[in-house]
């Protein structure tokens, strides 16, 4: 057997393992720090949806839980937001 070829193969395997370990550590670090922003962006994207189906996105809808009401929403916006969040959680 060629001893240099075996050493070269082992060196390649060791270097590949080190690269994989470093890549996993970097992925973990980025996911830890940037995972919070992903949740914030996801919440903002949810606001672009139309919960009540009236054609106005939730962000601009004065009453996002009730399609029939265009002004002076009888439901408090915070209460409506909680209802929407609970519905989104059950859908996922």
C-alpha cells in the first residue's frame, strides 16, 4: 500500500470534518441571533394578510376581525389581534 495516499486521505477526511463542525457552529450562532428577527418579520407579514376577507389588509383595516364594519370597530383592536394570533397558531 501507498502510505502517502492513506495519509492524504486521512488528512482530507479530518479537514472535511473540521469544516463541517465549523459550519454547524456558524449556522447555530446565526440562527440564535437572527431567529428573533425572523419572528418579528413573520408577524409583520401576517399583518399583510386579510383576516376577515374584506379586501383590506389587516394593517390598514380599522376592524380586521369583522368584514361588515368599516369604521368604529366594536371589537377592541388588541382583542382582535389576540384572536387572529390564536387562529394563526392553530393553523400552523
